[in-house]
């Protein structure tokens, strides 16, 4: 969890170890994606859900809180 400042916000991101490999595997299964962006905390891409919403998927560049 990360603070959202003064604005109430809720976002859900899925993590993966290798963004390129995950995107390739899911693209082969027909999943649509937005462009990859480089963030200070990792590489981020959005998955287009059937209902039209986006779900974030990222490969973290920071230490993980779990082992």
C-alpha cells in the first residue's frame, strides 16, 4: 500500500518477474495491452479488461516486502 495524498484513490496492480515474457504469453492468448511506461518504481503496462477498464501489471524495480 502506498499513500494517495489528499485525494481518495484505490488502484490494484499485479506484479510479475518478467514483464516482457508475461506480455508475450498473454498476448498469445488474446489479451490486449496499452504501452509500456518506465516508472521510478518499475516497468508498467495496462491490461485492457473485457468491460473496458484497465488493470495495471508491473515488474518492480524496488525490493519486495516478501521473500
